[in-house]
C-alpha cells in the first residue's frame, strides 16, 4: 500500500489510526514527508478557502492540547499566505500574531504522530462563512474602518477596570466604557441611517473552556444589550457575533474585560475546598453573572437612548431587522440552547453580587 493510500484510509476510517502510524514509521522517510506535507497543505487550503481564519483555526487545534499540531498550523498558515501578494491586512495580521512553533524540534515519531493526527482533525472540520477574504480573493466582504479614537478610550478604561483591586474603581471605569460604547453606537446609527453601503457584519469570537456554555451566555448578554446577536457553535468553540461594526467592536472589548473581572471575582469568592463544590460554584457564578450583567447593560443602553434628542427607535428598529436578517441568512436553522443548571446557591448569589459591583450604568 502506498503512502497516499495509507493517509486516505486512516482519514477515512478504513484502517485504525495506530496501524496507519505504524505503517508510516517503516515507509521511506522521503516519500512519507512528501505525501504527508502535501496532504496537510491541501487540508489547510480547503479550510482557509472555506472561511477559516488563521487565528481561529490555530485556536481550535491548540484546544487539543498538542503544541506540535498548533505549530504545524502556524507554519502552514504562514506558508499559505506567502503564496499570494493580495492579502487582506486582517488575515496577514493574524498570521503574524500566531505563536511561534516550539524551538525544540520533536523526534520523528512524535512529528509523524502529530502530523497524522492533525490531518485527521482538519478533515473533520466543516467550511464556515467567509468573514475575512482569504489570500487571493481580496475585495470581498471588506468592512469599513471603525473609529479607533473611541476604541482606544474604551480599551484604556477597561484596562484600568481590570487592573484595580478596588470594586468601586472598576465600577466607575467599566460604567464609563459602556457609556462611550453606547454613545458611539448611537452616533454611528444616526450618521449611517441612509447609507446603503453600511450593512451588518459578523465576527467569530473564541470561547475557551472550561465552562464554555456559560461564557457564551455572557457574550450573548453583552451582545443583546448592544444591538447585536450571537450564534454559539459549541463543537467548534466559538460564537458568531452579528451586528454593525461599531457595535461588534464594543461588544468584543467589553466581553473580554468582563470575563477578566468575573474570573477575578470568582477566584476571590469560591469555596476553599471540594472539587465538585467548586465546579458547581463556578458554573452557577457565571450563569448569575451573565444574567445580571445583561440586565444592567440593557438598562445603561436604554438610558443613553432616552438621553438623545429626537426619536431613535425607528432607526434602531431598522438596524435590528438588518442584523436579524444577516444572522438568519448565515444560520437559517438554529436551536435555542438549554439553560445551564444552577447547582450552587452560593455561586449564584456571588455571581449576582460580582455583577452588581461592576454595575455598568
């Protein structure tokens, strides 16, 4: 059996993984390297052209816990990008930001095992929606630039909220950040109301384990309070965030900061011992935190809308319809996920209290 046939049968399940690995270890090294390298290049190209971005593909593979596999994705993405002269800057920036491969080269058996395992994993991944045009297709789905001045002010405020040990300071910084996000969103909605070229976009946000569903719920709560919607894909470890650019940028910044603040408060308040008790506490904490943060963010947004002169509701309603249409076009069939169980009253109360400390608006 030739090396390409071995790879085909392992990926297709015709022969067991271990049997295929054993066959590759005794085959001529040059033939194995050539066939395995070509198969990985083809698999990566299929996924990149199928909508996967370098950072999110690297993240999905890194979740498997094998740094060699993650390094192969990073080097493969760089090699793929080097073949093209027309590359979207966002795509190129992701390639440049990927962690470098481990400095210590693995032994041949380890490298073969990781390469074959990566090929198997890549073949299982489906195509996803193209949100950033892959190399060679620049000019598709380009979104307008966001107002960097506002975003930098928001980043600075949230960084201060994350760094302080005093809840009152964190509260003030986070509240000001939400105020800026809401005002920027309103201003953008008013100035672009009659511009046909301003349309909703989508962005995939990675949601890391543990407690992925609870973290996805926090992202959804922040999104809904800021005129966006999310679709959670648990098998791939990300949520797709739909909205207008100004809103999406604010949601991503705020979600990332609130998650940092939640983790800090959770570590501070969790019970001292008992693995099962701690797990129930953390899950219940995050469920309560997401619910309460959503309430407070929504109230802050309503306050900013009420403070503006004129009637914003028709403009916002039209944008809401456009965002829902964009989501339904990408995900015509979605199911409402079951809510997470709350098994710890202590965790629930602590999560609500932590959200109140961050009282945004």
